[in-house]
């Protein structure tokens, strides 16, 4: 699935607590002709290790909508926009129901902690 290493840096520890670097090992899902591209590594908190198998084994449905963005690149705005488009611009529900309930943030618990329902 992936390999990881603990980032052993005083700067990382002082700023963000412990971090790990993840590298994808399983590239079987990369389309033919694209295998020469090496997936970039990702730096994340060690709590991701607890969620990795759950995410890897997630059942994906044909009508699932995926929002994939870089951090701080308008993810929340994009989630809101996509949800509204997918729900016929239902601003009433959007104003009453929290976005985290309307648009699942797959790795949320691995970023902010494990006390998330």
C-alpha cells in the first residue's frame, strides 16, 4: 500500500508535533503509459496510519463525487459549491446543515484527531 518514515526534524516537531512522510508503493491503479510518473510523497500526522486501511478499503460507488484539492487551495469553498450543484442549489438545507455533515472529509479524523464520530 504505502511506506512511511518519521520525519526527524526539530523544526517539524516544534511547529507541528510529529509528522510522517508517506510514499505510495502500490501503483497498480496508475493507467498504462503513466507508470513512469512517480507519485509525490505526502507529509501528514501519524494519526493517518490508523485511518489508512479504512480509507484503502472504502467502498466506492459509481455516483460518488470526489473533491481532491491541495491544502489551503479553496477546499471548503469547492465542497460547498459541489454540494449545492449536486443538490439543485438547495440553499435552505445548506444554511441549516453543517458542511462537515453534507460533504464527507475522508481523512478529517486523521488530521484533527481520533475523537471524531
